[in-house]
C-alpha cells in the first residue's frame, strides 16, 4: 500500500486521516498547527515546527483545539 505525504492510515477500520497545516486564531500568538482530521473533525493537534512565526511553539488554547 502506498502512503501519500499528507495522509496516514488510521488504526481503526482502515479509514484515512488527513494531516493539514493551519494556524490558531484563539489568541494573539497565531500559533502554527499541524492537525489530524478524520470525518471533518480535528482529532489531534501538534505544533508546526516550520511555521515562521511560532517556530514550534503552541499555547494552551492551541493545544485544546481538538477538544
């Protein structure tokens, strides 16, 4: 099975989860985020180390976006 760079196979049911880069707008930091999306819902959030402004930093509000 070939994996595309922006997708990963989810552990349950073989459904596909997509990774997207975005930013958080809940505060003035505008943290860069990498989010994992399944069925149009954010299921996991990580900091984007390549984001030019936040450079891998993620605040508490950004960490809780998936909840």
